């Protein structure tokens, strides 16, 4: 691959979807990995939301008639000391009329600890897919929201999506310089 300055790569990556940057461009080499991370820590990360769904019942088990509420956190800022962590704050509770009970339940759950098995609802943009992922390194920030390892967030969110060339198992895609070749292969071969 010919050498281009980082500024040119960043301009090129500005026109590439975040999923393709993260899964396709970042693994190529160290220069592109650094440029890819710079590209996604701008606008793309600011579109992410991280949320959790809670049962507002008194017990630990959800029953069909229990009221379910969700808390959604939006991107707020990066950690000044450790730039790999991003603060997701600006809490939004749905349904709004259950705000007090939801926050009470949230405080009870976080006091006990969430654990690394907790499932989070993550979405990229208003029209992006809502995906359920585990974020073991996510830490609750007292009264502010949650601190999330944004690289872990990108890995979890984008790795659960289907890439267009992975849908058809009978086609193998080979990349060569400047062109794409499709080779038909018998299923199971």
C-alpha cells in the first residue's frame, strides 16, 4: 500500500461508514489503525447510546405484567486521564412517568454491582440497529452515567452485525490491488 500522510487518510475515512472503518480499515496496519481511531472518535462515537432495561417490580424476576423501563445514556465526553474511556451521561428514562421508580431501581442495582454478564442496549444513531451486547469493562459513574471503554463498545457493536459479503456462504471474496474478484465455490467446499 502506498504511503499517504495521516491528514489524507482522515479525509478519505471521513467518507467511509464507521463499521467499515472499524472492521475493515483499522486492522490493515498501524498507521491506518491510528487514523481509523481518530476518525471514529469524532462524530461517530457521539451518535452512540448505551442503555439498560429494568423491571420495576419489587423482586428480581420479571413477570409478564411487570412494568419495564429503560435508561439510555448518550455520549458526553472522553476521560481526561484515560482517553480509552468515554462518559455516557445525559440520562433519559422511558417511560418518563416512571422516572423516580426507575432511578430508585437503578441505584439499587448499581449498589449491588452490575457484573460483566450485564447486557446493554447499544445503538448508533437514531436509525441504527439496536443491539444487545456485553460490556464487561463498563463502570458506573456516580450520578453522572457510565464510563465505557469505547474500543470495547465498537468491537461489541460492530462485530455483531452482518457484513454484506458474509451473507452468501457460497461466494468467497478475494481482494487484489484495485479490484474485487468473486469466485463461486460449492457450499461446504
